[in-house]
């Protein structure tokens, strides 16, 4: 299953966002894999500060459970100062509707 979404950075935080992800915690990587996530990429549209995420997941229900893990909540708190977030520090995330795919 493919999941795509968009998020938004605060102005001037492009380099910091990339730096933090280049140092992604091993516990976070393990959690993503344990919840069926693979082939995860995030792209930045610099003019709009829009982030585009792409991830392949094994199961939607299993992936949804990743949001409630302690390490994920810690990551959200860590990232909240550089991007748009909800009151619980989860990123404001808009799922994108698939319109075309070619293997």
C-alpha cells in the first residue's frame, strides 16, 4: 500500500529540517519498520515550504498504531518548533489522493 501526504515547514527551517532527518534516531527507524513502513521519502518544494511524503506500508491499521508510540510522540515534540503542528504536536498532515501509478 502506498501512502502520500503533505506537511508544511516554517520559513527559514529548511536546513534544520534536513539536518534533523539526516540524524534520524535509530529508535525512530526501528519503529517505522516495526509498523510496516518501507521506502520512506520526504521531498521539499522550496518556494512553498511544502513537504511531500511518500511511504509504502504493509497495513493501514498497523501503520496508524505508530502514531501512539512513545518514540513517535518524542519525535513530534522534537519537530514542533520548525513545522506546522496540531495541538498534540503531530504535524499538520494532509493525505493525498492517488491519481496515477506505474510500476
